[in-house]
C-alpha cells in the first residue's frame, strides 16, 4: 500500500513564530440544515458532540471523537483522523440516509498548518483582515477569512497556537506567507 | 549664513554627533536632527533645483509640506528619490544627493530654462506639442523623456521588506499634537479602544515651539496615555488615507531613521475604526511676492522650528513678513535668541495685537501696511526691497538680510476629512477653508464617522483648541457607545490676536514683472501670472486651471500652493473663493512607498501559484510551464536538446501510437446532490442530464442566461441523487459560483447541495492504444470493453490504490481518466509510469492535449468560444435538448440575432500547401467596411501543425461555413503572406471514432 503524502511534506520554519505543516488531517464537509435532527445526529456520530453542544456560528467544538466547526449557515466542517474518514463517512451516511444533506471527504483538498508561539497572533494579524485581539478571538472561535491573497480558515488550539486550513494547491504559497510574516526582527509587539 | 547656535535645540542631543553625506561631502549633525535641520546647520541654503526652470531652491518649511528639499536618499537597493529632508531623521552614515540638476547643483545647464521662461508659459506643453503631429514621436517625446521626472528611478532591487498589519479600534486619532493628545484622552476616558497615530518621532506637535508653557502638560498627557491599557500610541506612522466604513491606512516608517536597517522598512496599518478623529493641525501659507522662492525665504513657523527645536539659525538678519499675528512669534524667538530682526513687515495697516506690543517692546521695528516688493539675491537672500502693500510696488526702502520669514496665514489640514467626502466651508474671518461639521463623511448608517479636532478644525487659539479637542474626543466615544467623562484640560495661555487680513498678492496691485516672479507652486514652477493666464484663456474651473498650469500636481500635491492658487484664480475671475472651490483631496496624504502597498506580495509570495499534486514531478521532469489561470501546467516536457515543437510532436506520436500520460488534476470536479439535483442539472446544462444512468458519463454544455457557451465537460451520474460535473481548469471556481448563485438567488427552495471537490483528487489520463494493457498490468480491476464501456465510470482499486476510473476521451484514443486522492496522486502516477515504461509511456503537456483534440474536431472553451459564441455556432445542436422546457440560455438562443443564418459557423480549415494558418487570422472577402478595412467572412479559432497528419490543421468560424465545403478562403497574415485554406469537416482524424471504441 502506498503512503499518502501531504502537500508540504511536514515542512517547518522557526522565526517570530513556529510555522509547521500538520500533515494529513481527516476533513469532512457536511452541508445541510444544521438544525435537522438527522444532520445533528450525523455530527454526533462523527465527533461525539451532542446536539446542544454542537457549534453555533463562528464556533469550533471538539468532542471525544472529533471536532466540528461552523462554516456557514448550511455547512459544517468535521475533523477526524485521516485514516478514519471512510469509516466516519459511512457511519454518517447511515444517519443521513433520509435527509437532504451532503457529506464528502475533503481531506485531500486541503492543507493544515500550525502557527505557534507567543507571537502567533501577531503573525496572523499581518495576513488576515480579522480582529485577533484576545477580547474578540479566543480558542473556540473559527473564522473563514482571507490570508493575503487566498481563502483560509483559522482557529486557536490554545492561547499560543493557530491552526490554519487552506486549499492544497496553494499550500506552498500559504507556507511562504507565514514564513514571511514570521521573519525574526519583524515583531510588532502588538498583543 | 545659516548656522548652528551654541545654545538651544529641544530635540537634539549635542552629546551624540552624527555624520552624514550630502552630494559626497561629509557633514556633521546631532541625534534628533532632521536632514533639513542638519543641512541648514551646515549652511546649505540652496538644496535643489526646480522642475521646470531649474531655479535654485532651498528649504521652505519644516514639515510634510516641503516642496523643495527633496533628495535621493540611500544607496543601491536602498536608494529612494524625492524624499523630503524635513521628514528624514538623521542617522549615522545617511547619504543624500540633490536632484534635478546637471552637471552639478551649483552649475546647472537646465537653468537656461529660467531665462527662457517667457517662452514657457502655462499651457506651454499643451500648445507646443499639438503640432506638427510627427514631431511628437521623433522630437518632443525623446526630449521630454530625457528631462522628465524629478529624481532618478532606483535601479536595484529593493533590499528592504515591507508588511501589512490589520488593526481594529473604536476611536482612531490621527495626529499627536496637543489637540490629538487631548482628544485621545477624552475618547479613552470611557474605556473605548483608542489608537493615536503620530507621523513624527515625537508627540506634542507645535507645543514645544509655540507654547513652551504647555509642553510639560503635553508630555504628561503622553505619559498618561502610554500607561492606559485601552490606548495605543504609534509614532512615525502617518494617517495616509481615510476610506469608506472607517477604513484608514496608517503608514509606519520603521527603519528610515536607523542606520541599522534590520526588519521590515515600512508597515502599512490597515485599520478599521468606529470613529476617526483627525487632529492633523494646519500648514502655514507662503506669501506671493517677487522672489519668494529665493533660498532663504522660508515660512515663519519653520524659521522658529529650526531655531527652537534644533538650535539652528537660518540667518543672522531675518526680515519677517506677515498678514497675521503668528509670525511675530518668530521675530520674538529670534531676538530672544540674540539674532537680529531688521523689521517685521506687516501688510495690515493696524498691525498685531498682544504680540505686536511685545515685539515692539523688544525693540523690533514694525512696518505696518507694508509688504515686500522683491527679494534680492539669486542663490540666497541678500536683502529685500520694501513697498506699501497697496499699490504696484514702488520701493520705499531696502533692507539687507540673509533670510525672510513669511506667513500668509494658516490652512487647516483638511485632507483626511475630505478623502471620504467631508465637505468644507470658507471661513471669511480666518481666511481659510475648514471642515463643515454638518457635512461629514458618512458611514453605512448615514451618520458621520470622521470628526476634526483643533487647528485642523480651524480652531487656532490654543485655549479654544484644547476645548474643541476634548469635545471631539468625548463625542467620538459617545458615538461608539463608550462615552466617558471629561478630564481636566491642560492649562494653556490665551492670546489676544488681531484678525488676519488675507493677502493673496504682495503688493496688492503688483506689476506684471513682479507677478511673474511671485511663485505659487515651488515644485512645479507655477507663478501668479500663470494662473491669471489660465483664467484669461478660459480655464475657469479650479480643476482645469490646476491641470493647465500643473499647480498642485507635484509630489507635494500643492500643500503650500492650493489655497494661494485658487485665491489668485478667484481674483482673476472676480468670483468669490468659496465659489471657485478647491481641487479634490485624494489619498495618500503624502506619498507612501510602493513596497508598503505591496506588503508581503513579492518574490515567492507575489501571487498564489496553484500547484497540482504532481507539480514537483513535472518540474523534475523537464516541464516547460504554461500558466493556466493561477495554475501552472506543463506545456510540454523537454528532453535533452529538443525544441518545444519537437517535444510536442514526440508526445503526440507516442500517444497516438502507444501510450501517453496527462495530469488532468486541474480540471474542475463539482458535486451536485439532492432530491432536486436532476432538475437543477437540466437547467445548468443544455442537454438532458436527469436521465443519465448511474455509472454513465455524458458530455455537456453550459450556457449563460444570455445563451453564450461558458463551459463544457463530462458529467458522471454517481447515484440516484448525485452528479459529478467536470469543468474546464479555468471554469472550476467560476462554474461552482455560477451554480451557487442560481441556487441561492433563483431556486433557493430547490433541495440541492454543491461542493467543489476539484482539489480532493489527482486525475491522471492514461491515453493511447496500450492504455488498457497498462492498467490491467497494474492489476485490481477489470477494465475490458465489456466491463467498462466508453462513457462509463467505475470505482475500484488499482495497484492497491483506491481509484475511480472514467472511460472518457478528449483525444480520440482509448483513454481512461483515473481519479485518486490527491495525497496518493504521485504514488499512482509513479506506478503507471513504471509499468508503462515497457510501452515507452510518455507524459504529455497541454499543447499535445490541444492538438490531439483539434485533430478530432473537439472544441476548446476559450479557443472556439470567446463569450460571443453559442453552441449552435459550433455545430453542437446534438447537445442541445429540444425536449426540455427550459435550460439556462434557451430563451436567449431563440432571439433573432442568435438564430440569424448569417452567424459564422464552425468548420475545419486545411491550407492548400500544408502550412499552418496564423492564429486569429481573418478570412477576407470583397469590398471594404465603413472604416475602410477589408470586409471579412470568418476567422481562425484554433490552428496547429498536426504531426499525425503531417500538415497544418485549423478550425474557424466562417459565414455559411458548413454549406461551403470545398471552397477556398484567403487569410492575410501579419507576416505579409496570404494563406489559402479549403473549408473542410472539422474532424480531421478517425472520423468514425474507431480508435476510442476498442
């Protein structure tokens, strides 16, 4: 069996912040009526997050089995280990059998990067038109935004680290962007 | 002589000397100096030459408005022209070079222009270069190009880096003078997040020079604000522009003042503010008298700035000339410093108030009702000839002096207020345009989002200024819902001034000879007579007069000249100033670097490059890249010493004869799913898609609602509810958006979801007679004709890799397109290449792809279509459903113009001599059109040399083409030759499709 490889081959850079490829991440796009029972139940199946705890707008929630992130009024992104996507999707399809919903594997369509360190917020704020101050952006918030010239989604794992998703084809550009923004001596001292 | 005094200079540190170079000469200054103050301290009065007449010019101001003292600063990759000496902080090793002279600053050939000035009036360029026409290209343009531009363009790649930063706050205060500080304090008093931008290195603005009594209080305010958690102070950061919805650009200069240039040079702050307060102060206006541009004639406030801030005297004997009280302060400061002021020349018959008495008390001679008739001296001031302000300028006496300090009043800096639509009113009493608070720039809610505080608001008296600033700060806080409580205001001295009397020309009825030497715009050499000439020649609008004379069009954008210029225009037109109006204030406030605008977008990160999962392999295997939208695709793979054409030919022959391999990953892959998906697909495509059976594929066309063909591709029915649409490479995002737009705006009640899975899969086309053999060798799937027929797909496992195989063909060969998870794309490609080696498998690029499809007469979106072509033009009637009640484009295609039998139709074209038709060539016919051009009857849409057939083949759109088989057409090329081609069927190769049906 051939080994799947991520777009960035686990590249990393250390500067003002650490920038690293997170490797392959299972990702499932779920489109449907997010308040529908079948859809909620599919989310629970995939992530272990029960209905009332599932993410509201701009939220990302981690459960026992996986993570669910609000993407739009009719779209959720579910994260699980890369190797489990097929099984998770199959389990979800059971729940969704009678619902009008679309669940697809998008793991290979994306790249996942991590930006870490005390200056991580600062590095992101050079590239994304978002208010990243601790008062408005905390672990638990997810935003789909623009990172320089590409679409990106980002959230914080903890006070010191961001996870950034972009399309696989522009992973190289995204890595170079973050590397540029994290050049030593380019500190802003902002946050 | 200008010189450094032994005492004084609140900004400089005399214990820290700094050396710098000016035109190659090593000079000394102090830490805290600007380049301007250091040059003055070294008696450099003449600093450059003007643009048009090459007149000797020196410093006029001490701030952003400086029009003359522009230098090329730095060396090599850090050289930058047109930098204002007044805004350049001095550092060790700084190199500056003056501009616009040849061979040297002191001796300049271009100065001859000045002697010819009567041949270069305003509008000279307009008038001269109109005729004769041929002169433009051969005479005028080369000469103008030689002399155009002020500084030299940098030659080296920029050695610095730049970046952006996104910032959000409730209240943004622009300007860190006393007004800005008070406004910020008030705005922050209720907890609002406040940011204050100051363009200079220090806060306090003019306080230290004009109101030293209040300087300590300003410093205390800075300290207080620095300690507040909800306040951010940013120095060396100019508010460059105010835009819609509270968007503001801040231009921070991080290393321009440092010898050590580590880190980004500039940072562009991209700010969203709830409310903006501009506390940008005011700029002093020059007076228009003859010789007001001789080095040594400076703004009165600048003269005292250099004295107080830097301990620099601009001359031992300074004549002060004014129409307001403020300039008296300059005279008083100079005398207090032990320098001589031969006279204060006040154009007002009544003279000044409190300051006048003080000046006279110091023994300064005040000449009321007088003006300057002319300045004496050429490269520096040697004296002035005085006259009565009324009258034509008969000289009453002459005074020897080495500098003139002038003040024509103050103009509030209304630029930022005006950028986004704030309106101005003319304040007759103060002779200034100031912001009209009733007509502010408005936000989405219709309410104003910009306020103005202090001098920028036309509030000039210090006591009133701090009150105004506090009020504006509190109002802004209130507007963002964080109203605060007023703090104690700094105690500032009040001053009893006499009113200004506007003086737009000195003397009031100056003779033509004097007016022709009275400069309005220093940098562009616009004189009072030029504006008057513009008015006389009918350029009555201020915008027209500006362009005709170039007033205010230089790098300083008329900061000193606009008001004086429009006042002169108003006089020439006998029309009041408010009716003449101002020109438009546009961002940026002063020029900002291109690097700051680009930010991180250079080199690797200039633009996103989309890379297929196989990109690295292509790169390592000779790919000759072709940009396809943001993607790069191999045009061909070059081997050893091959030319491109040879490589393409090799790839085609090998694919037709044995086996080729194509990276088709960039093609769009859109999922459409839901109970209404079939109905939706039937609307999207011209042909029927709802009746496609699961497991089957069908080629389809998509049209815009105007009927034009916008995309094509193979659709696969995945299951009862799900379709997969292949789009062109460039169409993936566009068609996905097109689908979503219809779903979200028109058919929002249809149960359909879409997803763009383009990047989820690598897609590899295995093409050629040996395709099946190779895949069967890989093992895992039955891909026989019986198991997987043409236009069918199936899921399976090849070489232990899960795949979806589509049996579709864009080449006319036996062909399989294999979709595989992107992360396994390279693994599968390698395995196919390994096994295929036995059949000399070759990867092929886009050019081979194009030729293979052209040989088969398949159309290509973007070649055969250009946004004006409908499927019917391309003979694709078979793909347009007649049964369906509706599809996007159906109605449009029934319109008269679309059904016109004279529309050009697709045909094949075969040159009579086997040569290749030029791309885009037109087929000519009898006669000429209304423009005298040859009439045309068709054009080439695709043209190639076909290695398979050994001759040129082409497709084109031709009038009545399909009815004219066998006729010949003439195509004149741009190479002077005329090509003759016969109209033939567009399918050149394997008409019956036997090769793909095996």
